């Protein structure tokens, strides 16, 4: 039995080699189909991985509260009228009191991270560059999955006393300390000298993530304890002499003490962002609704904040990406189907061309199973060889797309096995009909065929 199969395999191999050009042209459909499957799945996997990275960047099960600088509005009394102006509502803005209130009142919250961001500049080694100083508390690094490359995070003493210490991003180290270790050295941020106690691991962020999700380049940020920010940099909740003078100028000139000379509303919020991590995903929307009502009541019905749930946006993006992958897979599958039809057509034509050969083999004692095996082996050889070449081409295409188009691609072993397995199955399925047709020939009529 084994000798018969080997003989049929040898005959099939000789037939394929005898028609090299036709075999190559037949295999093209399989080659392009397999290459399309691998490259498209690599693009889809890359997009999936990027979405997972985006989820890490915005955190998991998060509710993000951002302040809105309230545009005040009040009715003016008509000329000659004794009607008084309606008193406008007053809000203290988003403050640390809101943070403590949310922690104390709302259940199901695992972590709360207040954040204050100040645009400033950094000076070191004769280099001056604009940067963002971010005042945070320890939960910030857990929520956004930040890890230390060197050094340590803020201690309890540093957090409570507002010491002049900082943790820097990877790009800050590269830019300002290219030839030396920044640990234990001072970095001038604005008017303050900060002691570097830690360096964060690099965060790889694509341009698409920055644009679509409003994510900044964390590698260029300097992180300080929240109390350090309030004491040494900026605390908008404090009433200063300059604010009183500005209000007086506004009242005398414009009748409105809430606006700066530029005419833009003054940012009166103590916090620039408040991130709340919820324990259960299904409670995100309900918790956000409760927080919204709570803040509205605390801010005296002034809606000077907006609430976002990035997780929902990312899930929608992931759903869109899944649909995109299905479309890509369908297109690649059609390519393989076309390749299989091409194999069947060529093998049917080959049967007609080799009727005499079939009749001769059957007259010499070959069985119908031998004829079927011969033609199945031929179609399998073409499809398997095309599949192997297609795998190589698919990997090359995925690599080129990643390099030239700056699109992340991830080639997985499962995609290679899937595409190669489908190509082999295509050769088997679409080779059965020609093989059966060849085996059904009458030996005597075949020998007489011209």
C-alpha cells in the first residue's frame, strides 16, 4: 500500500515538474491568498494590540472628570428701569473637597486620582524646554499602569510635607541628562529646583492615540506630589492680591470681575482632572450619573465639569476594529477561494489533456483509487507549495507595511498555521472533482482518444 502511494506521489511530482509554468500560474492564486491572510491578520492583530495599549494609557474602568471654565451670564436691567440684576450662581470649581466627598460617599470606588497640570519650562545643562509639571497622588501611577525604571515613588513624608521632589519621564532623562544619571540630581522646573527621585519606564504612544484619545506624551512630563504642586507651583483655590486687583480692574472697566484682560474666563478650578476607578465595569455608567448629580449639588447647580468614560469609547473602537478584521478576513478568504477554483479548472483541463495517459495506466493495472490519488497529489502539491511561498510573502508584506506605512503589525504562529492549513485544504477539496473525473474514464475509450 505504501509503495503504491509513493509511486502515485512520484508520478504526480513528475507531472507537476513537466508543466512548471502552468503549475506556477495555478499556484499564484494560493500564493496571493495566503499572503493576504497573513498580512491582513497581522494588521488586525497590530490594531488590536494598539487598542490594548490605549486601554492601559487611559486606565481600566475609569471615570474621568474634567473642569469647564464656566461662561457666566446675567440679565442687565433696562435703561431707566429699577429692576436689579439677577444674582448668578457661584461655584468653587473642581477641588480636593470634591475628591474627598466622592471617596467618602460613593461605594464601589477602588481609587481616586486628582491631577493638577501646569505648563512650565525645564532648565538643565544649558537646555531650556517647555514641559508639563503634573501634581499627582500615588493612585495615579496605579490607575495608568506606570512603572518605575529607576528610583522610588513618593514617600508618605514627601506627600504630606510637599517636598521639592519629582519623578521624571524617560524622555526627560534622555533630553536633559544624556550622559549622566539623573538620580539624586536637581532639575529646575519653572522657579523651583526639584530633586529627581525616580524615572518612569518609557511609554510607547502612537500618533493616533495622541490624536484620537487626547493622550499627551507622558515621557516628557515631570511628576510632583499634589501638595508640592499646591504649595510651590499653583493653587487656584487661594485668593491672592493679584486676583483681587484683577477683579477690581474688571469691575471698574467691564463690570465683570471674573474675566482677565484678554476677555477669556479665568480658570478657577483647583484640579485639572479627576480620575475615578470603579470596581465593576457594569457600574461605570450608574456611578458616573451619581457623581454628576453630586457635583452639581456641591457646585450650586453650576455644571462647570464634564464626565467621560474612556473605556466605552475604546470598546466601541475595538468593535469597529473587529468588524474591520472580519472584512479583511473575508477578502483574504475570497482570494483563497479564487485560488482553489483556479486549481480545479487547471486540473480539469489536465485531465482532458492526459486521457491517453490515464487509459494506459488503467490498462496496465492501475485502480481507480490510484488515479484519484495521482491527481489529488498533484493539486495538493500545487496548493501546499503555493501556501509555503505565500507564507513567506505574507511575512515580508507585513514587515514592509510596518516599516513603510508606520502601521503596527503582529505576525502570529496561529495566523501562519491557519492560512497554510486552509491552502492545503483548498488543494484537497478542489482537487477531488478532477480526480474523480479522471478515475471515471473508460480505459478502452481513453486509449482511442485523439
